C-alpha cells in the first residue's frame, strides 16, 4: 500500500499568456510486484510435479486532475484536459 | 515574470493518492518591453538618472580586458537591487584559456559557480556570456567553441538555479550583433567560414538557453529605423524578408533581449534621431503584441559614446532627450 511516484513533464518551462501547454507523466509504483504462480500436481503413479510461472502485479495509475494555479497552493486559474490512455494533459496558459 | 504551478493529482488502483506540483514561468502580459540604459560608469549612470528618470534595467559588462569580479558585491551590478532595476550583464571569460576551453576548465567553471552563488535572491538578472561573438571569430575562438561555452555555462546556471531554488532569478542567454551577423555584406569578420545566416542552435543546446539577444544599431543617418534593419534582409538594405534578424531569433522560440541599441546623431538632425528613438520603441511594443511567445522582454539603449566619431548619447539633444525620456516613462507606466 505505497503511494505511486509521479514524475510529470511539461513541454516547455516558459510560456506566453494564452499559449498551449501540454504535459505528460511517468508513474511508478512500489506496489508493483513480480509474483510467482506455483502449479503443484501429480499423476496417477504418484509422481509429483511443480512448475512456476512468473507474473507481474501492476498497480494501475490514474491521473485525476491537472490544474494550473497562480502560485503553489494558490487559486485555480485553469484546468487541463487529461488523457490517461495517452498519459498526457493539454490546456492553455491563463492570460491573467 | 510570474510563475504558475501545474498541479498533477492522481491515484493508483489501491487507493493511494499522489500530488506533484511543477512550476512554469509565464511572460508578462504587458506588451511593453522593459527599458534600460547602458552608461560608461556609475557616475554617468547617476548623471543620466538625475537628468532623465530611473530606467527599469541597467546594462553592464565584465571581464575581457578587465579582471572578472568574483562576487556580485564586487560586480558592476552591485547597486542594481537597491535601485530596483533589473540587471542585464555580460562577462567575457579571460581565465585559463577563455571561451575556447571553458567547458573543460575547472577554474572557469568554479568561478562561474561561485559568482552565481554570490548573487542575491529575488533579483531579476539576464546574464550573457561573451556578447557579440562575431567580432572575435575565428580569431579568439571558433563558433563551435563559442556554442560549447554557452551550453556549458548554461548548465551551470541551471545547476545553481536548482540548488538555490525559485528565488534565484538569473537567466542565461547569448547576445549577438543581430542584423550585421546576418548581413551578406559583412565579409570583414565572423562570416567566413561560418557564412551569412549560418547561426543556429540545436534543440539540445537551446534547453540551456533562457533567452536570446541581439544589438541593433542605426549607425548611419541612412538607416531608416530599428524595425527596418531587424525585419528586412541584409540590415534592411534589401526589400526582401527571407532571412531577417527577427525571423532568425524568433525561430529559437525564446523571449528576446535587445542588449544594446542606439541611434546615431551623426549627419542627422536632432528631430530625426528623436523620431527614430520613439519609432523603435513603438515597433518593439507592436512586435510583442504580435509575438507573445517570442516577445522582446527588455531593450537597453546604449547611452555611451564609446565608439569613435559616433554619438549615441542624448542629454545635449533636446528632442532626442525628450524622446528617450518619453519612452522610458511609457515603459514604466501601467
């Protein structure tokens, strides 16, 4: 039950008012784990067999909102449109 | 320049939430460039301010034939924070091989790191390395060496910015001559073997550059306007607009600084000089309205008669003085 690690990136660091802004991100999660599925059985002569298969448990990440604030923790100036399938968000830099 | 925060909020499938903020900077919404002045010394700066008004920015130069300052307190910009003016300053590396060896010179890189670490926080500064390099290529360094210097120094600026945080307001950029660099009549220096219009930055290099600058001057009474020499080919001598200064600089996608500009008094009336000063500022405002992504953030008039037989200063010229005062006041007005 660990929080994901989110690394967002904007297409630029400096914008003009009214300019389009796009963002993308990479999320990794400590809860992701490599698991083993163990298959144990036997035949009618009593010969046992055990076979393992590796699987990965993925803790999926969902971006809920991407907003533009006027300062850290400040007023919301605008919201960006989130596309979780493409792991991108798009919007427009506020003009005021 | 205000900073905005882009707030990313998400969660994983086991209900763990995460919020990450990323800071972006946004250009001022005003179309007016900041106007500044370059003078020869603190004394002439004070005289200018007394006779005119306090400009919004001050242009200074370090290094070259003089010893580089080791701290902000010993730099020519040391009085800018108290005066409330933005610093636009440049340095010419002159230690341990200079520009040509900067990327591999521990002495030079340590000097720049320490110099930047001495910079006051919350003081807007536009820092340039070796302005107008065309004058010195290929004699002092090659274009490739100059570009490597700009990138290496830009990396140091970014490292210091990361370490000192968002209140560290030093931004890094190059200043070229501009029109004359891209003028096919310029065969005297800089153009061979680089060739006219062979000035470029790759995307990888541009990530270490915050702004781009140039220095347009009206050296001759026959030069119609700053707009003309910047927006027509060959310093405005041609009527074509296929490889102009503004096209070139806008192609970098960065805000611009006019590090120096001037209008000569030579062979033209005070009224003509005054009109060109006012027209230049009006063109800068118009440019910014039309180009919000690549605006002219600041422009610094070269009020310094350093060039032999050319008069840039205005204090003895009533109409030019009034024109320069007028645009300085307009730039400061809301």
